[in-house]
């Protein structure tokens, strides 16, 4: 199972949204999953449009590995967003100073988390 949480419900100007992505085996046995900073993808959307996609950030995509997950023991990956969606190494579009409600979802090894909402304040 994959879950995504934000470090806060809303972020003031200058604060970076941080996403904690947890993977846990819900089966009775250990399982394997491509997981870690290089294998986890967080997408931030607003009004159905992608404003940031961590998979397009070159620095986070190196060295994905298969991880063993013990039953009931979560593994965490934390990713942060600098709120600059149109940076050279990341995909997305977001006008400078944009505020409002955004949605985030995590993906890893073909699995998706439930969507989580958060706010950017101006």
C-alpha cells in the first residue's frame, strides 16, 4: 500500500511543500517493490493540470532499487517541492506567486496513493 502525506495543510510564501510517501506491505509475507527517492514520483496538480512532476527532475531519478518490505513496517521517502514548477530540470507550469488549493499523488512501481490536498498561501 502507498500513502502520501504533506508536512503541513498550508504553506506560506517561502515555505517548501514536503511530501512523505510511505510504502507498507499489507500481506502476511515480505514483498518487494521498486522504492526509494529514484523510484517514487510525486505529481502536483491544480485544476487538472500538472504543475510539478518529481519524475521529470533529473537529480531524483538516479539509482532506483528494489526494496524489501516487511509486513506492517512502513518505509518512507520524503520529497520537497521548491514551488518553481517551470525550473529547467523539472516539468510543469505554475505562475510565480500562484496560490490556492493543489492536489498531490504519489506513484511507485505501478501503485498510486490516494490524492492529498494542500494550500499555497500568498
